[in-house]
């Protein structure tokens, strides 16, 4: 193989492919990018057997062939080259990258042994990339990382709704056009790659099969093996009624973030939120770091019933607020019933919603 290729375009293709490779896999082929040159272009591919990506970059091909090389090493070399055009050449078990006087050589293997990547002939429907990206990003942080609960280890896509939950909180995002005709679970690793490939892109093509999702951007196609599991009935988690107040989203997020720093535990800090007639009082305490308290005024005071003091996970509240983009957040606290401090809190910010389960106040 010997090709001359534009460095920037080739580096982008290698960067996307390297992100799909699994550097920790015991199978060397899954930690590699696989190059295949035809008459007019170079195909750059990688897979971890769940996520696969194939990119095509136009090139001047002197000799068509294939090669597989360590993904991270290839990316580092190509990204550091100073020229606009580079030459990539394979001779036996060595891949050489040159640009002017700069020259790198890497060990490689025959690319014909590369693992197969999912492909489809299904029609790719066009979508606004920013809309799709916002849907996945709005739910991603609530994905469960418990390997025994694999049915919660991704973002559930059902029509216009994107949903993720770890059993303690839930994030949902609604988009303008349906992405899928039926419910499908896109694994977290696949969602991460979708966010990466759609960054700064105007439009994308999306196709589905019974077991996979395909995202196409220009000459790059991302394939994702879907999670074969039943997602729980997420609509039942959203509390239908409650006492709602409106607050400045950014201000409330800032106050909660400061409280988390004082509490000293960025993972599971318990905040005591006391809701009064015209403000939300937030307080936390730590034996070693001291105490913290602050208030956030209500934008539209509408509190009714008895005062409420409820504990929440500070990180979950912060991530729910960060997922929204509106100036105002509507916080729906439990209704004035018996044991309201044991019922979930609903946070609504336009098309973004979050449900946070309460925690016991120490």
C-alpha cells in the first residue's frame, strides 16, 4: 500500500476510528485501526464488536493494499505531522508515514484479517444533527453503570423521547421529529460515539435494523449494536401532580454546586432543601468542612400547603439542571400529602425533564 493523502482529513478519520477501538481488549485486532486503499480513496475502520466506524478519505493511490495498526499510535503520529499532505506506505510488517523530511514507522499486520463491521442497505433518513445530538446528550448522564443492570446501560430511544435512568434518577429529552418507530436501547459507548461524530455537523442520516443503529455523516458511517433487553416503563416514574415553583436554573445550579464542594463528597452529597413562600433554602453540613446555606428566590412564587423539607442527591440535581438550556427551571415538589419527603421531584426545562428521588436527611 502506498497513498498520498490530505493530513487533516485523514487525521479526522483516524481520530473517529481510534475512539471506537478498544485499547484494553485482549484481542489485538480490536485495538487497531484498519486501513484499506482502493483506486481513489483510503477506508479507515475500527470496532470493539459493539461500536464500529468506517470512514472514507480521498487519496492519490499508487498501490492498493490493506494494513492494521495500533489505533493510538497511528493517531499520535498523523496528528503531529507538520505538512498538509502525507504519504502512507506499507512494506511487509512496517507502515511508514512521511511528510517532507519527517518520517514515522510503525509495526503493522495484514488488514485482511480485520474483524467485520456491521453494515446495512437500509435507507438512511435525514435528521438535523444538532437535534439528535441534543436528545442523546440530554439523557446520557443518567445512564446506569452497574454491569448487572445492562437493561439500563444505555439511552432508550422511543419516537421523540430519549430516556436514561440508573434507578435513582431519570433524565428525558423530547425532540421535534421521531427518530425511531419503536423503542430501542442504544448502549452508552455508542451514544458517546454519536455525540463525537455529530459534533459541529449540520445533518446526518440514520437507519435502523432489528439489532443495530447506523449513523452516517458524509463519508463516515457509525454502526452500533443495540442492547437486547426490555427497558422499564419510564412514563410511570414521572409524578403526575405536585406543587410547582419556578426558579432561575443557572442560579440554583450554582448554589447546589457550592453546597457540594462544602459537603466534600461529589458523588452523593445530601442537601436539605426547605421550600418557603418565596424562596428555596438550601443547606448542607459536614463535620470536617463546616456548614453552608443559601437561598434562591422563586421566579413565580406559587407555593401552597405546608412547608416542605426534603433531602436530595446534590450531584443528581446538578446534572439534571445542567442538561437543560432554558433560563427557568420548573421544580415540581411532592403534593401536600402524607410523607411528601419520600416522593420524587420533577424538574422541567422546556423539552428536558429530570426526576430525582429523595434521600434521607441525616
